[in-house]
C-alpha cells in the first residue's frame, strides 16, 4: 500500500469540547459534518468507507469512555482538534490528543494532526505559557488554521465553505503522501534485518576469503623467497666448493711442480757434485803440491809441472814452519795485518797458513761458491807430502760457517784453502772466533 488514502476504510478523529458545541448551538457539530462531506468528496469515498469520528454523548468519566477513546484513536488516520480554552483545559481532550500521538507514531508519521484555533487562547501566543502546557506546545509546533473570524458565520456561506475546502485539501494531500503500513513496515524492517544479516554474512565471508587469499599469497611469496634464498645458498656453496677443489688442485699442481723442480735440482746437483768435488780436490792438490800415491796414479806418469809446484809448496811450508817455530806468536784477531798469514792464490782459491803448521796431522778446508768441502789432510813429515783422508760436504746456501770453521780450526789445522764467493764470510766469522 503506497498511501493512507488507499486504506479500505478511512477514519478521522474530531476532538472538541461538548460545552463549546452546546454554547454555539451545535456550530462545532455542523462544522464537523461540513468537513466530513468535503473531505469525503475530495477523497472519492462513500459514507461507509469514510467517517469523521465525533462523540455526541455527554463526556463522563469512566473506564468505558477511555477505552472508547483509545479504540477510536487506534482506528483514525488523522486528528482534528478544536482549540479553545475549554478544550485545552479538558483532561478528556488532552487524553484524546495523547492517544492519537501514540497512533501517529505507530503509523510512522508526524503530519497527521490538523488543529483549528476556534476561540482565542491567550497562552498559545505566550512562549512562556506554551512551555508550561504540553498541549499548547504541541499545537504551536503544528500548523494550525485560524477559525476565530469564521466561527460566527454559517458553515454554508461561501467564505466558510472555501476555508473548509482549503483545510480539507491539506488533509487529503497529507493522506496521499507515500506511506507504509505498520505491518508492511514491520515486514520491510524484518526483511531489511534479514538482508542486513545476509549482507553482513556475505561481507564476512568475502572478508574471510580475502584474508585467506592474502594469507595464501603471503605463504606462497614466503616459499618463493625461501626457494630463491636456498637456491642462492646452494649456488654459493657449490661455487665455494668448486673454488676449494680448484685451489686444492692448483696447490697440488704447484707442489708437484716444486717437487719435480726440487728432484731435478737434486739430480742435477748429484750429477754435478762428484765432478765439482773432484775438480776442487785436484785444485787443492795442485795448490799444496800433493803427489798422488802409487795406488791412485803411477809415479812415472806425474807431470813435471806438479813436481815443480810441489817443490814450491814445500819450500813455502818449510819457510813458514821455520818462522813459526823460531818466533811463536799469539793467535791473530780478525783485524790482524796481512803479514800474520801467508796467502796463496791458486785457481781462484786462497790458502791461509797458521802458526800451528808444525803438527803432524793437518786439516785442509775448501769453501766453494755453491758447496763447502772440508778435507782432512795428512802431512807426511818425511817427504812433506799431503794426502786427503776424508771430506765433508755442507749444503748449498749455508750462511752460518761458524760450526764449520770451529771444526776445522779446533784441531789446529796447518793449511786452510778457501774457494768461491764465500771467502769474505769465512774470513769474517773465523776472525770473530779469534782463529786467525
């Protein structure tokens, strides 16, 4: 149903004071009848489907009267109060107004009360008076019609009829406004509540799905990041393992190469050492004038040069022995002059003669550029011949010759032969030991 005007039966409530109607010789009842006829005609109703309720009985107190007022108000869809001082002061008129206010609220409207100011009420124009009277306060808030100049005229006159027409038009327009019945409104409210609940359920479902989807996506993103991170770690680990393997292989290759080089150097030195040592021994023998014995080289085949060199060496040794025995001297220091020892250069070697040359057994040392050879030399007192009885080979690159020098001079050698680039080192360390 779209409006109150479409209800099967329309009922209006005409509220007035019976005393005012009696004093006006029924003018209020005739006004009610005139309004009912005009409004029925404007709404297109019949007398059976439209009526304007009026109590023509004496207003008496009692439960029956209050029940009748409540029933009439509960059926009415609009309310016309006749405002007079008597009606404002009447508890029954006030009860009728309050009953319809409840009906109006149930209909969901606030525009169904149409007051008619019939007799002047001083309190209606006084704001302070309206605040103290709820009836006057309500009437002042609603748009009332001023009938004070028309109440003395016949209701059938033109001006009264026109006023009634305008008044009824306002009521008709209000009844035709869009409206929903309480039942329909209740159904709509229930449907709205159901729809709201359904919407809320769907919203929660959508929100739950959205959260689930976000959670799923976040989980997938987390897994993807973990896969990427794991792959990166695996690649780094594989790369590190490859680098370790490559470094280890390279190290092994280098070690192998060094071992090969060392082995080759060792073989080269081993191959070169016998020849070098033999050459050095031969050079010493030539320097000191050694004559090989018969077992190693036949006497008849010795070259004449060796005999001459030997004779010169014997002469030098004998002279040195004579000088040493005839005038003993203390062991020279590292800063001794060149006159304190004899020096002989033979094939790049230097021979040092000490004051202890008179001993029977002498040591001869050979210091070579690459190796150190210590030769233990026997001196034959009869024929002044030298013979090598043993030799000691020191490693290549030996820089500390002190043990070697101590060993050679510890047994009072007669002759030290020093060869190669280590001569200065030998002289320095031997001098620091106070050996010459």
